[in-house]
C-alpha cells in the first residue's frame, strides 16, 4: 500500500519547493516529480508540511480535584483535525508516588490515542526514590522532566528540590522543564484578594501578575546554569519571562521558551467579561496578558528568542469550571486549543506577515522535534521520516465554534473567530485521519515515541564544578584569625 501526495508545494522549516511525496509503510520513501502510488491525494494549491507537534497537553489529567475532560482519544482527534500529528503529555506522579507507577497509569490512558505521543515526566516531590527512578524513566525514552514552581501544597517543588532534580537531569542527559510562576507569592496574593472580597474569575489574573512569572523564570535559569543543564520554560506568557530567556541565550545558555496560541491571540480583557462563565472558562495559568506582552511574544517568535508555539491543552467542562463559583482559586485552571493552534497561528501569524511559512513550520513542529531529540523522525518532510504530514489549504476558511469541534467540552475560547488556513488532509504515519475536514476514526493507532538522552551540551557554561569543589586554601595556624 502506497500513497502519493501530488501537486502541492513542500514547505519545511528551511525550504519551499514543488514536489510529490510518496508514503509507504507509514514512512516517507520518496520526494520528487511525477511520483505514483496506489492511492493519490490531491494537494493542488496546498502546502505539504510536517504535521504539527504540540509538546504541551494535559489529557485526562488529575488536577484541582477533578480530571481534565479530553482523554487521549478526543485530544489527539482534536489535534489531527487541526493538523497536529503528535502530542507530548505530562505524566504526573502524585506526591509520594513512584514515577514508574505513574508511568504505567499514563501508558494505560494513552492506549486510545489516534496520533503518536510522548511524555514528559513531572517531578512533583523529591527523595531518593525519585533520584533513582529518574534513570529508569530516561531508559524508557523520556528525556524531559517537568517542575512546577507554582501550585503550592500540591505539585510545587521548591528550590532545593529543583536544584537536586536539575543536577540529576544533568547526569542523565535529560532536560528539565519548568512551569515558571512563584507559587509562594501567588498563594499570598490569592489570600489577599479573597480577604478583600475579590472572589470572581477577574481576580485570577491579579493573583498571577507577570512579575511572578518573570521572577520564577530568572530563578529557574540561574538554577539550571548552576546545575549545568539546558532549560525549557513552558507557557512563556510575558515580557519579563521572555527577557530572562533572551538574556540567558545571549550568554550562550540553551534556554527555550514556549508561548501558547492562547497568549498570542487572546488578552486579559476576557476576564472583565460580565458573564461569570465566560471569564471562568478562560482561567488558566499563567493568565492571559495585555497587548504589550502579546507583542513581546510575537517578537520572540520572529527573532528566534522564543522557539515553540504550544497549547497547554487542558480542557474543563462548563460544570467543572463552576466548582470555583464564590472562590476563583477553585476554578480548574486550563483552556483547550489543540484543534485551533495551527489555523489560529496561520491566520494571525502567516497571513498578517508576522511569520513566514517556513517559520510557521519551525515553531509548530521542527524546532520542538529538535529540542526534544526526535528529529528527523518527527518534524521533517524527508525520506525516512515518519509520514506525519499535513496538506495545508491556505485558502480554506471557517468560523471556529464548539458546535463542530472534536474536544468534548461544550465551549471554545476562540468561539466566533474566523480562520483561513486549514488542513485538507492530515496523515498520521501515513494513515489519512482527516480528509476535507471529515475525520476518519482511528483510536489506538497512535504509538509512543521514545526519545534518547541528550549529548552533553551546556556543561561548559556551568559554574557548578567551581561551586562544589573550591580550591582549598592552605593556612598555617599562626595566620588564622583568633577563634577559627
Ligand atoms: N496551567 C493550566 O492552566 N492548566 C494546567 C496546568 C497549568 O499549569
Ligand atoms: Zn525544600
Ligand atoms: Zn503549567
Ligand atoms: Zn501545562
């Protein structure tokens, strides 16, 4: 069985050129002119791009007393509908739980995935067992460890734990990720706001100002530098965090930043909406920011100081959001976006002239494939690469609405937005999952993608060895000050 995609323009992170693409056994086997296969997909007028990779999703995630509503099946189906052919979810051990035990639970949950997937392992507590198990986790093809600097009393780890875990990552050739918000300050601000009678969703953004993110980003960067590891900062939402990343990169550190499509296109005026439900449905952390912060994120994508656009897809139903009536700190944090990331970024990035098509491919797929050490299996249109492809029709339009979305929740934060630029076909390892906006069901088709440890980079920049092994100063007793 072979499939040929004919008549389109191949668009990668580097190049755009006219060619047909031949797919056999789930792999790209030939790229060239006048190719033929058993099945032909007409790509006339379309761009053939690497399928999107969303490195930040929470499917069926236990969180804030409930579970996020989309599971691996509906979540990956939403991804495919919007041209995303791979997701990376966060395996989340409960504090005290074995990492391997949590991993077994995640493996069970992801059996229904319609597209390929991988995991980041979260370090939600610290101890000898975690230290030991991290090696086994790396052995299972998970080379990234997530740390929450917020969610005090739940997922948060503090600085000694982060430093120990980052140092362990360094030994194992793994990379730490951080959710950068100062959880102690957030908890204090939340209590202050509640005490003053501010219990609505509009208070959420005031409890998590850009400063708490900027502080945590700077702190994580310094700790990563001392531990001698690269660092990936998830959901970079403001100038303060972006500035920290720029500065670190300028010094030569491998620090990566990931804006979300929500932060790029929606702003904090959403929280002032008179309808409680409208505002609560947009509560996520970090919160939506103002226009100035949005401009900073776009500038980062343009200049390369920010590398990846993700979603943090963490969908909660309207009913789940209502757990927080009367207390904004109990509104489950999270918004959806998997289906809309690529069309929204094309519409607001490429069509406005902010990003080139090649930059679009870089920030939705290729950069993260490289950062997570799975390129060119993923993120490439190349002979030998997985045939995770999207045939992108730049002229196809729709109005985003929850009525026709794949996500199981009953609303969409992008409701009513017009997008131009949608998949004509989405292929997951050669299998057509979307054809002219019609989904073809394939639960269980998705496979786990293992990722090898990183080569030793960034060590040269670390001051860690100086800190742990200072040259001992030899003193003669007579030179010592009294009392020493
Ligand atoms: N932020 C969210 O909004 N949801 C999931 C976890 C997170 O950090
Ligand atoms: Zn501690
Ligand atoms: Zn987060
Ligand atoms: Zn997240």
